[in-house]
């Protein structure tokens, strides 16, 4: 028999640590959902926020709705994880924000012991007029293993809505990661900002694909990727912004750092399918300067510790 209380405590402790301990789970003024495998360990909502979650064969399906004008003052905590070494977890989420609703979601994906594991997430997000939504997804993996991570997100913005998405996987092995984000800024003056931060090691495989279509007049977008690869890791960044409306503005910014025998590839694509759109890009692939590593090694750090310290600063 599994121990629900022990699983909950372990997952939440790791999640709270990854979030810096702010706004703890379980507080009566914090919206939260905690899932181990396909078991919903806890779910807590507040007035104006509805959570409809059901367990599936290998995960959960959840619909989270914020009513019109609802402002959630503290981050909404979603904890998806598994404490075993093998298995699979599929999370399907549908998030709806009514007009002028505002919220910050903090998704903690916790797999400290995973060796052979599949974690797949399919997200569908709709933002009403003037809604403001931030989605921060932080992964915590163990130092070994080859977890397969497949997050896929679709987002649509109405007039004046804003979406800020941040994906971070810098603790533990990346494993085999493929991020797929597709956003349509359909409303006029809507705003999109997507950031991905990944640290690949050993023979990790990392693929980041972000696509934003600016179909609303005067909509804006920024795609930003920071990828660090060492050992024999491989990484590919594919970022596309299509300016398809008058006054649309967008920028793709990718920086990849390689050490050892790692290989990085960056393919920023900028497209202006409207004559009054302006889309720009910059991409850089380089390595950590030897003098920076040597300076930290002179202070007593090993080479690996020095690289990790520099990477932590780059990915902050």
C-alpha cells in the first residue's frame, strides 16, 4: 500500500524548495493541486477559481477556470511528480482565464528518482480580453537516469491579454527533452513572452521549439532561450515568430553555451506576413571562457563545480 501522506510531504518539500519556500502549499489562501503518478493527493481552490480534476489510467485530466475579473494574489501551485524509478505520467490541462483575470501559475514537475520514465504534458490555455497569465514550469530531476519529458502547450490570447511562459530544467539530468509551444496572439495589443532555460549534461538530448503567430494588430512577442550543454549533450533550438498583422512586433533571442564534446544548433525564424510587421532575431553559440573557469578553480572549486557555478549565473 502506498502512503499518501508521505508521498504528499516528499513532493511538496521538493517543490517548495525549488520555489524558494515562498507561499507554501496547504495554506488556505493558496490555490494548489498535488499529483503523484495518476493519484490526486490534494486539490484546493478559492472563490472565483474552479478546479475539475479526474484521474486517468496514467495521469490526470484537469480543467482550471478563473472567472471574469478574478485576481489570484498568490501563485497557484501545481505539483506533478513521481517518486519511483520507472513509469509514466500524462498530464492534460485546460486553463481558462476570463476577461481581466490575473494569475501566476507555478508548475513543479518533481522526479527525483526517475531512471526510465515518461512525463508528458498537454496544455491548452485560453486568455480572455485583458487577462494576464504567467506560467512558470520548473523541473527537478535526479542526477542519474534518462527521463523522457514531452511538454506541449497551445495558447490563444484575446484583445489586450498577456502570456508569460517560463520553462526551467537545470537541476539533475535533463534526459530526453522536447518542448513544443505554439501561441497565437489573436487579440489586438496582446503580448507574449516565452523563456526556456535548460542545462544538459552527459548524453542528454534537448529540443526546444517555440512558435508565436502575431495575428492581432499591434501584438508583440519575445522568445528567449538560454541553453547550456556539456559532455556529449546535444541541443536544438527552433524559434519562430510570424508577424501577420499591422504593427506586430517580435524578437527571437537565443544563446547556447557548449563545453566538452557537446553540440548545439540554433534556428531562429522570423517571418513578416504583413507589410507593417517588424520581426528581428539574434542567436549566439559559444563556450565559457577558460579564464572564468580558472578563476573559480583558483578559489578551490573543481572544474565541474566551477562550470556549474558559472552556468547557475547564466540561467538565473
